[in-house]
């Protein structure tokens, strides 16, 4: 490959100027003529039958255009095909405080709000189930009637290898119980949509991460042809997983627009955002790990209970993910996973950055830390003893390709001065380590497993204008820029020369959206494929003029030249004109599907990915023993992202992950109390770290070039979040000698632990009582040589 | 509920004078966004808990969500739309885009204004001083590191350009 | 977007005009910075028919030195203006250090001294939207007849959550209240009542016009605040203290005032244990423990009751040690 001009170099994002000048238009910035405003009325009950809804007073209020309730949008939907358990508005029963019950359109937002107050709802309360223990108790009521075991949404039991035998072989076996609190994405922009229904066609501007799934669900629920729905993404003020499924207000705005003949805007308040949620599942986990005296892992058994809230969301995937991702970092020869997602009367949980990874990673990395201590080993040495190898297969049949984990560990070990400083720091200070792995896009699609995951179309006009069309969702991570950068690298121009038309289901090929860290890898590959076709035509046309074989030609700055004689060149725009003359209009479509991956058991595709990213983290903390306050002083995070297409953006993603990890480690929780009430439905009560609590974050890029990634790239947007919380927690142990097996490390909790009085009863962590079924014991599928 | 009568409100925003008819209880956030189309001013809570709606009043940061438009009269207001002059980015905006300090961009308008007022007062802030100065502006994407980088870079360039000018003039 | 409920709005330019307006409009509420009132109004905790803004009242915007060595701070000054004022920087460094601990910079640019001293009491159950309060059922401070914190009782336990009162009370501040009926000057400590609803000893028509800090030579004062984050958060505990020493380093007077513990800032008489002594770490620890023993933080601010009680001793001790140094 000739030297790269764009790829691998820090560059300004193509949409950056619009962001710093205030020109970028987000959902609430959309103002259309005759636009009306919608508001949702929400349930004040955690669990109740709706006996009566009277909207007559609301309808009579001057300025109110229409009011809808559950019966007006009765068709169920859900992001996963086999869990269609939501309706836009509650039908006859509400299942959490904050669930949408009715929607109003009015001439202005104040009137819409006042109309909501005038809607009378008569509830007949049902006993709410607010903890997993209550929901799984014998004789508990049911939140949904369709689950086989009451309130157990999804049960997974898998055993790979013989775990009991593995523990028998071990010199040391540990069992621990962990609690990872739930938390929310809290993008700075709340959900915002504008719907316009005109002539039977719907256009929805929505700040969603998944325009394709929203289009699909809108067609289904509104009962109109798929082709009559167009979902367009405005600028999006952050997602982090919270905007990655079709949501109530999208249907309500659309239906209200259909009924009123006006565009309808709905913007959620911050409080409503917390009710919409879909955030990180609270998880109670039991883990058992066996090791040989030299640190070799013999086996791992985990039981995970996920508190799912009231609806399915991505729950099946969440459950599998919490089992699938743990064995990717270290060789685990035998692995047993029992997982259950439990329905409770709380806002639904879903995917948040690192989906399914952070909770088991927290438990496992702390347990490894404890094992290292029991064995008298350096925590890093224990991990090193068991590192997965590049191009290998995990015990649960996941194919690993490129892997820079070893280098990541070496980098943070060196950067943090681990060997020299650990254990020799002043009282209250400590270093902690953890590592992790994550997907670069999931190996399977949710609806059509046989169809491409991403499509892109690239066209070049005769004047040299280059446009790439892709359904991908720019949510701030820079996906638009990366597509432009790839095309620019291929065709000898600069990213600013490439127009990206993305996230518009009316004109772009399907891409499944911004979730599971898939965009760079999948949209990137689709775009490269399309560009490659055009590139061949351009080289062919240039070859005729330059009288040089196409293989001898390459793209330079706005030109095509002989790689051995740069003076023998043709201007790009001239080559374009000649190519169009020779081949006709220049346009090409590319698509990407990952290879068929996964083992030979049910659910084995979840956890597969065409490539995994790897991360290692060292955290340095300072714990004030007098106040219990934990300060994260510094984080070193080394991330194997494959080729860093734009290092500036990769550093930013890693830092964003690390910051979010600090929040989850120290202060962020979405707590629902015994009445079903959200305990922190505002930005004052739900604490996001400020620039003061967020430490300096040293990010190190490790580039294990992946053979299947675009220019060898893998993901960076989610993986680095995984090791942060356990690294900080392990550092707090180093600093204080006290182990914390739960999040978050709030000052009161730390203080209590540090100043425990003799004989003071300890609150021990527990998991709910639950009998998992006999596990499925699949035979392994091997991709590369030895499977262990 | 009887509405209170509209009043005439005259605002000086980014050097332009705007006169609107608005109820006395309308906040500057509503007037800027919904009457003057200055949608660069964002909002994330409307309760003073995120500072995404920050604007400058006589050069000092205030929150438009908790300021009545009536009371903003007679003051020079600056929104993000008024920062770049004649399409030319300020050194801070330039450093911001180069440093990757804007991801989703939703906190950016307020953050740029916030950081600019720091640089106006302190031409060579330390990283800690930058962190302290922007502590009232929540960002959910960046982890603040590249924002601090950007402010540092802008400060350096602004100092160098001043030194350059002094050198040329002497 | 959460918006303000309708109200009439008055903008007097002078104190006389302002006091007249209050006399005329019985249910009018005073507003200056709006940083406390407007969020509360947006959440419909209060919906006054009219507001009288003190923003334009010139008399409230001065800082002057009194002939007796006192300093007169206009209640309409923003916290930032006070923090930056040369006289305050020279004479009341403890106030200059305390102000940046309040909320965020833009709110300090808007919020006033008077507003901070009259900050409404706060509670997890009242500082919520109407929707949330409807879901839990309304409380005493709202329109209900039961306290959600202590359901048996008939009083409201909302917490005094302002940062500056503990320090200013420790400094011996007095305040001036003006109405059409006349004016009076009282110690700041007497402004407060231990009642979450009627938390101020001030008539509706009285305007807090100035804060008077007595001559404070040889006084060492400070404020410490417990909170989760270095910005935004109200105190989960605030400790204000002022100590006076003679030439031999003997403590001549000592005041310790706790914020965010009950419905009013709480002056702790146990601080008198420092008077007449040369301060040592063990002595301070003993006094701090005695103070913590008497402090009973209400269970409705951030962090647990037990922790906040323990932190009373830790923060008091920390602050006193710093001042004794």
C-alpha cells in the first residue's frame, strides 16, 4: 500500500465548524410552518389497570388539536422481532411510573401540557414488583402474561466444557457476589422529534441512533407501507445507546401529525428522558473462578441477574451479552453461564455503552485481582498468564482475529509506572488494573440475518463532486467524517471534498445504525466496497491516457499518477470526465455482511463479531480516609482499535468512555424507590461528573491491524468503557485495603467501610433465589487451531 | 388560567436590535430560540442544572433558561451565533475543532462561550484553571480532556499572536 | 421545555418604589437573581400572581465601608460582584473563598447575596416536578397535609441549603429589612426559623436590603462544604466558623454554624469550648465531636443521615484546624 494521505492522521471532523458556530440543527431546532406541539401524559402508578380514560376536558381546551390514547395506536412493536411487547401508549395496563398513557397535540407546548393535566385517568393499582427478589418470588404476580416463568423475561444456561471438573483441577477456587448498579445514558440533548404526515407519506426527523429500525416500526404501527416512511436524522446531541430503539414519542408525533394535518414536534423534558431510560441494567452477579498455583485459569462459572424493568427492549441480547463477552480476554477452558433478565415495575433497561460488558467485567476483573493476591501474584502477571491469543477461538466459540491486548497491557503498565510505583505509594493512594474486549459490530442482524448489515452508495459527478450515501447515524462519534475520510483516502481528495448524506431512510441504503460499535467497521467496509468499484473505473480511464497499466497507477492529491513516475499524471477531474465518457454515470453501491460466525447453539450468534477491540486500563486513585471521598487522579487507557482512521476521534472516544466509567464508578445510579419512584429524575440529583471530578486521561492507541476491518480499523466507541470501573475499584483496594464488590464508590459507602466498628454487621451482597434449568452443553466450534 | 398581557421587549443580541412582543414570564431561552431563530443556544434541563443554555450578558456568562427576556433588555447579549465574525472562526473555535473538543456538539455553544470568558480574563490558564472555569458546563461526550486541550491551544496561539504583533511593532 | 407559569412582573427602580409595590400587592413575591425562585416556579412549587424584581433597585447594589470598620454589602449585588470587589477581597477573604463553592459560575453571575440568604428550604420531595409530586402524593410544603419525610408529624422538615448563611452568621453579620412600615436591623441568625415552610422571620413586604459585617480584625473564618461534585450541588452539609485570637494566640471568641442540617442554619454552642484556650488538635477534635453529637441532620438531602452526621465532626474539625493553624 502506498503511503496514506488521510487515514491515520489527526484531522478536523467535517461537521466540526457547524458545531462550534451553533449552526448544527438538532431535533428541537427544527421549526416547520404550521407546526404543532405534542406532549405525553405519563402514568403516576408503577403497576395498575387503566379502568377509564376521559380526554373530553382536554379536547375542549382552546388550542388543543387532538388527543390520542392507547387504543389509537394498538399495534405492538419492539426492537427485537420476537419481543414485540410495547405499544406507543399503554393499552389497559401501566407497568412503570412514567409510562406514556396519552398524547396531546396543541398549537403550543404550554397548551399541550395543560391539556395533559385535564385528562382523567382512573387506575386500579396492582401490587408493584420493584426488586428482582420480589418479582421472582413464588406466587409473585405477573408483569407480562407471556413469560413462561413469572417475570423471568429471558433465561440462558450454557456450559462450555466441564466446569466442575475444572474447579477440581484448580489449586484455588474463589466465589464472590457482586452488585453493579443501573445507570442512565443522559445525553445532553433529550429526545426530540418532528413528524410531518403529508399525502399519506410520513417524514420523521428524529434524533435516533437507528433510523432503519424506527422506519420499520413506524410502518408497522401506523400501518402504512414501509416505503411511505422516511426517517431523517438531524444533528444528534449524544446517544450512548439510549436512542437505539423505536420509542413512544416517535409513534405519537407521527400519529398526531396524521390526525391534525400539521407537523408535530415532541421534545422530552429531562425527567421524561429518565423515564424513557433503556439504560444499564442493574446486575447481581455470582462468580466462581478456579486457578492453578501458577495463575492458570481452569474454569469460570457465573450467575447473572439483570433487573430489566418493565419491557423487553434489547433484553434477550442483553442477557446473552453478559454471558458471551467475559471469556474474550483470557483463556477460560471451561465456562458456565446462567443468566436471567427479570421484569420489574421500573423504567425499561436496555443497551448502554458497552452493552452487557461492564457488569460481568466488573465482577470478573475484581475477582481476578483477589485471586492474584491470594496467589501472591502481581495482578497484571496473572492476566498475562492467561491472555487470549490473536487468531484463536474462545471456549464459547467466538472467533478472535487481530488482538493487541498484550501490547495494551504493556503500554498502561509502562505509562503508569506500575512496576515501580504500585505498593509504594503514600497512604490513601493506589493503582488498579483491569482489561476487556468488545465487539466491532454484532455478527448477526436482528431482523434479516441473510441481508447485509450496511450498504453505501458512492457517486461522482462530472465536475468532481463526490457524495457518499449511507444509512449510518452520526451521533457525535464522527461516523460521517470517517466515511468521508475513507472515500477521500481512496480517491485522492480530502474529507472536506466528500459530501456525506447519512441517516436518511428515504435516500440512503440501509445501515442498521449506531449501536454495538458497528459503524466504522461495517459502514466503512460497505463504503470502501462501493468506492473500490469507482476507483477501478477511474484507474482504467486514466490508464488509457497515461498509457500505463492500472496496477501501476495510484491516487495522489487530486490526481492519478504512475507510482514509479509521479510526473506521468492526470488530474482527478479529468480522469472522472473520461471515466464517465467510458462507463456512463459514475455510481456504485457496496454492502457489507460479516462472515457467518457463532457456535452451534441457540443464541450463539450474540457475542460474535467480525473483530474485537481490546482495552487495558490503570487507574490511580486518592482516597480521603477522613471523608471517604474517592478521587480518580489519573487514568491510563490503552486501546487496540485496529488502525486508528483518525487518531483525534479515537482519543476522544476513549476519553469519553473513560469519563463515563468514572461516573459509573463514583456517582451515577438510576435508583427507583419502594414506591416505584425515580429517585434522581433531574441533572441535579442524577450526578454527572463535571470537569473537576473527571481526571486527566492518558490514552494510548494500540493498532493491531485487523484483516477484515476498513484499513484494518476496529471499534473505539464502547470497548474502552468496560475496564474503567473495575480498574478504579481495584485501585481503591490498593489505596485502602478494603474491597468493594459493588458500585458506585460513593463517599458514604467508602467511609462506612473504612470506619467499620468491630462487630458491626456487614451487609453481604446476595443474588436472588432462582433455579436455573439444566444447561445446554454445546460442542465447541473452532475457527483457528486449538480452542483452549 | 388567564394569561398575562404581552409586553414589548427589545433585545440587543450579537449587536443586532430585535423587538418582540412576548409575555413577561418568557425566558430569554424561549425568546432566542423560538422568536429570534437563534437555535444555537441549547437546553438540557431548563432548571439551571446543565448550563447548555448559557449566553453572555455584557460579557459575563448567564443562563438564558433562568433569565426573563424583559430583564435582559438594556444589556449586550452574545449567543454562539455572534462569536465568529464575518464567517471567521475565533482562535478558540479554531482550536476547538482541531482538538476534537466537539463530539455531539450539544454542549459546545455554551462551552465555547464559557471558555472564551476565561481567556478574556486569563490569557494563560493552567489545565486546572480551565477545568475550574468550565466546571459549570456539563459535557457528556468528551470526558473534557480535548476541551481542555482546545482552550490551552487557543490560549497559546492567542499569546503568540500578541507577541508577534508586539515584535512587529517594535 | 419546562416553562414558567404566568405572572405579572414589576421592575421598580428605587427602594421606595419597591416597598410601595410590596405594600400594594399582598401576594407578590420578591425576585432578584431568580436562580432559586424560577426553577421552583417552573416546577410549580410556587405560583405567585406577581413578582417584584429588585434587579433595577440601585440602593441594593453598593458595597461600602462603615466608619466603625464594618462593611455594608448591598443585597442586590451578585455573588460574583461581591467575590471580585476590592474591599471584600481585602477585608473578608473568607467570603471570597466561600462564594466559588456556590453552584456554578453562571448562577453566581445571576444570583444575589440577598437571594442566597433567603434561599428557599429544600427537600427531595418538594423540589420535583408536579408529575413526580402527583405520583408520590403531595406534601405539607406543597398542597398536601402530610410530610413525606416524617409522615406522622405536622411540620415540614425541608432543609436550609444556602452556603453563605453559616459563614456570615459566624462572622456576626446583621441584616437590614425595609418596608413601607419602616426598617429594622437584626442579626442574620434571627432571620431564620426552624420550619421548612415558614423559614424566614420576615414579613412578605420586607425587603432585605443589606448585610452588615462587623469589624473583624484578628478574625479567622472559613466555610467547608460537603457535596458530591465540585460544582452545581447544594450542600449536603455546610460548616461555617469564625475564631478570634488575642496576641498570645488564645481563642477569644468562637462561632460554628452548620448548614444543610435542619430547616435553619444551626449555631452550635459547643464551640464555646474553644474560648479561652490555645487551640490544639485534640481540643478541636473534642469540640467537633461535641458538635456532631448535637447535630441531627435530616434524612432528605443527598447522602445518608449517618454519614452526614459523621461528617459534621470531620468537617468541623478540618475547618477549625485550618483556622487554628
